[in-house]
């Protein structure tokens, strides 16, 4: 049965009145005035100007705390605050650098209400974790958040920007740009979907971000996808400490925690290790093709469900014993066991000028630095899978790349080599880069033909080097862990090293050096550690632990993976 319109409308009208009453009370209790300055162009009384006026007047009617002043763009105050477009709304410009370019219509009404409440309270209202991040910003940030009135996700990103600008008015300025009112700016920034956030003209967020993720993107000036809260603990006690947050370490963290071992993963640099530097991965089961960074995000998000990750912290010293004492750059750890999953790093070429121009034209990461060389000429040194993959990646970015290989045949897989040929990427065979020359930046390379023994100079804007990897075994070496002839950690088939309680997994062990093998080794090592810890064998072997204790000689515990299965 249809209801009479009056019956239906009455509760809504009552609810609206109650809401407005509540809003008035909220504004009345606010400690601060909220001065608004609207700037419009002479004779420019368009739909955006009218909407802007309407919205601010509606708020003004709620409270005397809001004051509105309207000026033309040629007024001296517009010059003082650098206002050039109509309509622009400044919020408390004597204290904050917050401006609306366009009108806070539609969904943006919610952002505007939030802005009024935060400014009236004079507090950003951000979380403690966000506060800890924003505190670290020490240079100015000019933030632009592109929005539209019909975007329901935009207010979340606008509020992130507002909180940042209110928390650090000394360094953070915010512009909220309505793409309908300012299509020119949207075009300039290629902001074709909203919300999009830029800081100092760098894209820091596409879509609405969790507050802490937004703040850490703002701090690092690059889009972050995951936020890991910083720990202030001086001392952390665990059952297992995993050194290295690559695929091996992250997988070990998941398996160990799921077995009930209190575990921490420490990563000195970028989580994901080498995968974070990989443009595209095509051989990890479950993904036909996945960006390295995307795969890392998936792995890290999964690992964070279980294990504490300490990022940006390097393990400096390990003192074996019971417990094992560990010093990092941030704190101390006490642990019963350690897993070294420290992986590998790129090899240096050893050419003159390589060190001098590192970061100034010499690069070891095409994914990271390639876009800087678009339309420029670079040499890629190497002949294996990494060099060829990275050369193709550079080519696809629009870089003019030539491969330099010291042999007459590539070591890379045929399928990759064929793509080089297909794309017409030149290869200099039997050629070595002997020297890299330049002034502020790389300008030339000296090329040596090892067949004709001739030397020639070639112009270059950059030199990318991908000639292989060396294991990160500094820590292992320091504490007397045995290495094999190639310099990798010597281990038994269950990933035990020669030192009781210390294990290894992943590329640092040598072998196939793939993501899938590293994750497998990380899982296997964590299961060994669990079994060793609950098995009296572990205690006994601490007295006589050595490389003779291979898995084959271990007593069968009957526990084979039982505790970790599900
Ligand atoms: C360009 C490139 C492309 C690749 N492409 C593929 C591919 O397509 N498919 C594939 O399967 N594999 C690929 N690989 C190889 C693959 O990435 C590695 O095999 C894999 O990442 C090894 O994992 P890991 O955890 O053993 O070591 P890593 O990924 O090297 O991670 C080790 C981590 O330990 C950290 N660490 C080291 N010392 C310390 C310390 N003292 N304190 C704290 N942290 C420390 C490092 O910072 C690093 O993050 C590629 C590698 C590169 C470089």
C-alpha cells in the first residue's frame, strides 16, 4: 500500500532538523573561527561560482563561526595568496594553505564539511601512526588532489590531504582540484580518473588511500600501497629472526608464525628484495604475467597477516649463543634461531668511472631508473636473462638501448633473445665497456672489441649494468658460517648451516636463484626450524652441530610438516 507523501516525509524532515541542530551545536563548541575567502573573476558568474557561493552560504547559515569574504581576482589579496583562477576558495589562509579550485558540490560537500570541522577544531585528527610519519617531512610538499562531485571515494583522499595540511601548515599546502571546473589542470596532470593525488608534481596516490598509506606516500614522494607501523621497542624477543624481506624471508615468516613460532622479519631496504626491481614476472605459478612490484605487494600483504616486519632496519651483528643476540641499526633482538635470507645483489662491472657515475647515469635497475632515459641513448651491459629482460623493458619505455655483450652468444633464454631481434635492438658482440666518461653525468663510453682489440668511444646518456649477482654473505662471514667454493652459504638439505640455530634460504644459498625456489626454500627452512625446536635433537645437536648433521641422518620425528599443514 502506498503511503501518503506527508507520512513519508515527516520522519525525514525531523531527521534533517536533528542533524542540522547537531551540526550547529558542533560548530558553536568549536574553539576557532573559520574564515573563508572566495575569489571569482569579474563577470565570471558561471555555474561553479554560483554553486560555490551556495555551498558556503549554506554552511554560513549554520554558524557565526564561519565568515565569508568575496573578492575579484584582481584584488590585492588574490595577488598576496597567489590566486589566479575562478572560483577559488581559501580556508583560513592566514593559518593554513588550503584551497578549493572549483566548487565543493555533490560528494565534495562531505569533504567540505570535514574541512570546516577540522579547521574549526584546529586539529588534524590524524592517527598517531600518521602523525609519526608526517613529523618526518622536512621539505615543502605542494599537494594536489583531483576530485569530481560524483566521485564517492574522493572525500576520503581529500580528508587525507586536509589532515596533512592542518598537521603541518609550515610545510604542506593543499589544492583540491575539481576536474569539471579545471579540466585544463586535469589534462596537464593526466588526471583522467579521480581521486588522484600529486605532491610536488609526483603522483603519490591513485584512488582513495588509507590515511597512513597516504601520509607515507607523501613522505616518500612515491605511491605506497602498504603501511607498516614503526616499532619503538628497544628490545624484541622472538623464537625466529628472519634476516631479509625478499621472497624467501617473507615466506619463512608466514610458515614460522603459522607453526606457532614468534617470528620477526627484518629488511634493510625495499621489501620483496630483487623482485621489487623486476619489471615483469612471467614464471611464478598462479600469475601468467605480473609486475614485480605488484607481486611484492601481494606477498607483503599476505606476510603482514601473520608476521611482524621491521623495514628500513639493517642487521649489523649476530652473536651466536642461547639466546642469539642481534644488533640492528634500530634496536636489539634476542632470538632462539636465525634464518639468513639475505639474497644477492648486483655485481659491479669494475670499469673506470662506474663508481663515479653511479646514480648519475650508471644504473643497475632499469625498472627504477629507465623512465628517466626516455628518448635518450643508453648501453645495457650483459648477456643473461636479466640484461635482455631489462633491455626489452627499456626499449618498451621508449629508451634507445644497445646491448653490449663480451661474448659472441647470449646466455639468455631463446625466447628473450628472439624478442631482442624482433624489436631490432642492436647488440655489440665481443665488446666490453672499459670506461665511462662524463662531467656531471654520463656522456660517453669507451668500448673495447676483444676480437680486434680496437677501442672506440660512443656517446651515451646512460649505462645500465646487469652482469650477474653476488650473494649477500657479509653477516654470515662475520660469524664464521661456512661458505662454498662459489661464496654461497653452505647448508644441509634442510637448510641448517654449520652454526647451531642458524639457517639459510633463498638466493644466498646459490642454486637456481628464482622466486619460486626462494619461496620454497623459505618454507622448507621454517619447517625445519619448527621441527628442530620442538625436537630434542635440536638441543642435543647444539653441542655438536655441524655439516654432518644432514637431513638424512636426522632422527625421524614423525612430525614431518604435520604442524604446519593446513
Ligand atoms: C632484474 C631481475 C629480474 C628477475 N626476474 C625473475 C623472474 O622473472 N622470475 C624469477 O623467478 N626470478 C627472477 N629474478 C630472481 C629473483 O628475484 C630472486 O631469485 C629472488 O628474489 C630471491 O629471493 P631471496 O628472498 O632469496 O633474496 P632477495 O630477493 O635478494 O632478498 C633478500 C633481501 O635481504 C635483505 N638483506 C640483505 N642483508 C640484510 C641485512 N643485513 N639486514 C636486513 N636485510 C638484509 C636485502 O635488502 C633483500 O631485500 C630476478 C632478479 C632480478 C634482479
